[in-house]
């Protein structure tokens, strides 16, 4: 397992499907995961520190975990099968709960939990970005700094 950081969310063109982009903490591979618009908004809210007036689903789950004395030890992206990614929420007490990566990432951002990805997933679908493409990645990061959750709402 390798630790990954959340670079952010964006809308893939021309399909207009949102993706969350992860990057190896100590490496040069990126992992794009296609997600739903609601999850994209939840991840963007967490990254931007937006606190809604009433708890959204991921905020509620975080509050339930805290109220019951549970803690997320880490989020694991464990496999990709037939184009679908799978993840586990690993609680400090040892319980492992199957979850979608998008929900897991949104929750990890809210709880400050680390996110790790299986080596074979990174080997299979991780994309190394050559140095000459780092400028494009930097432009993407700049885009992420200015994107708002409303950008992911369907018209």
C-alpha cells in the first residue's frame, strides 16, 4: 500500500463526468477515479473548508463516528475490477467496512485520515506524469484553487 494525496476534483472533457485525482505521496503516479457529481461536491467542500449550515451525508457519518468513539485509521483503495474501484474504511478498532472510494475520500478529508492505495492498483491504472507535463498539472492545481462546488451541479 502506498499513501496518496488528493489533488482535487475536476470535470473530464468531453464527457463532463467528474473525477477525483490522487497522487502518490512519494512517487510520480497519478490515479484518476471517475465519481458522481454529489461526491465531487462533497470532496470539493472538504478541500475548501466549506461548512454547510446543516450536515451533509459525509459530515453526518463523521459526526456519528465521533459520537460513538470510533475513529478512521485509514482509507484503503484496494482494487479495481471491471473498471470499478473498491475501497475500505479501516476503523482504529480494527473493523473494515466496504465503501466507494469517492465516499471514503470525502470522509477521509473531513477526518484527516490518511488514504492509501494498493500497489497493484497503482501499477495497473496509475499514470506517471513526465516532467514536461508538470506545467499542465500545475495549471490543474490552479484550476482546483478556483473551482467551486457549484461548478459540479447539473443544469
